[in-house]
């Protein structure tokens, strides 16, 4: 009996110690798992596809969307570059306008309109329609209004947008044109979603960006986009690629619809 008791007591103590150790191990494991989960959440992009990390290119803002670093916005100080005399030949702008296939009654939105280079080329092509010239910089809008008065382009309507919303009428826009500006949007997902809401049932988004696939295009890599990346970002808000034009000298012309 004494031997049995002596044997029983150590085993009981050992069992208690093992149970306590197991509970402690489980608690430590749960704590470590929770800590790792928090660390991963902090490091990973959120559900909207954004993340912050060191810029791979100093011309970027250190913010990434679906793997693409967003570029710095070109300010109004660079307005002269938008209206440079060589632009038409360098970018094939007349061909681009033909490829838009605008109808006289179309409502068109020129997002990132700047000084209105494309706005005032589209204005006479939609005489019974209108061109909504959207920009976030008041200096650009002031320039637009001045040119509108000078040309008597009464169907041009300057619109002050924000970094998250171009402030377009819902379901009423037949064509949204974005030329070399989308890659600079601080909030591309929010902007693309707002654009989708603005499109009419048959409305189109025409996205023009320098070809990332072509190293001979003399533009910094961060100011270019690939077709694959454009498709990925538009698909995230429910827009599908319906047509593409690859005959411009330096840029993709990609059409998306709901």
C-alpha cells in the first residue's frame, strides 16, 4: 500500500504539472498566433488592394495598388508639356480621336483634362452632346474656362473632381476618356468604381496609357501601364476589356465596359 501511494502521488503531481504546462503552451501558442496575425495584417494590403511600402521608384508615392506603384501627379506647372506642338505626331492624337467613334449626341467625360487638349478636340465632334472636363486642380480648370470662352465651346462643362470621385452624373456618360492620367490617381479603385457608376448602359471607358511592354517608349516605367495590369485593375470594379487599339505610336488605347 505504501508503495502504491508513493507511486500514485508523484504521478498525480506529474499529471498536474503536465496539464499546467499544456495550458501554458496553448496560451503561449494562441498569443503568438494572434501576434503573428496582427503583424501580417499590418504588412499585407487591405481588402481594397492598397498597401504602403518603400517606393521602388522615387517618382512614385510609396503607395501600391494591386502591385503597381502609383506615380506622382504632374502639377499645373507642367501644363505647357500637355499642349506641346509635337504631341499630335508623337502620340497620334488624330487617330486616337477617330478610334473613339464619337456620335454627335454623346456625353463625354475627359478625366484629368488638364488644359483641355482633348476636351476642345472632342467638343466639335459632339455638337448635340457635351464634354465634361474633369480636373482636381483649380489652375487647370481656370485655364479650361478661359479657353472655353475664347473658342465659344458652349458644350464644354468644367467639373471640379476629387482624388476619389470625378463627380459625374450617374448612368449618363457615353464615353469616359482618361489619357496618361489614370496611373497617377491616388485612389484608382474608388475612381474606377465612380466611373463605372457614371457610364450609361452602353457606355465605354477609353483608357490611354504608355505601353509598359515596350522599352522603346521614351517614358519612365512608372508612367507606363501594361494591358495585363489595366485589365486586372478594371476587373476589380466590374469593368471588362472589350476592345484594344495597338496602332498608336506609343500608347495602348483600351476600351472597357460594364
